[in-house]
C-alpha cells in the first residue's frame, strides 16, 4: 500500500507537474482522481478491518465494511 501511495505522489507531482503529463495526456487528471478514490477506499477498508480484527465482542459484516470504505473514500475525496 505504501508503494502505491508513493507511486501516486510521483505520478501527480513529478510526472504531472514537472514533465507536463497534464498537458500531454488528455485524461491524466481523471486517471489520478480515479486512482486516488481507490487508494482512499483501500485505506478505509484497511482501517475498519484492523479495528474489527482485535475485537471479539462485535463482528462487522463484510457489507458494512464495504459501505464504510466507500463512504470514507467519498468523504476524503470531497476534502
């Protein structure tokens, strides 16, 4: 996950700004926004999964975890 985040930062800053990929590739911004949504969703999923893993009293359903990951991704994407 850490490597993917570093690749995203490299793609946005180095390739996008310095190498002018925003001007060369028409959909570069759309690709980065889509990738950022998946990264935020995977981070939200990992967060809920790790918090749920150590608790024995409450078990969250996979549907609930997926909904939380989706909502987390949408909330971070707005900010």
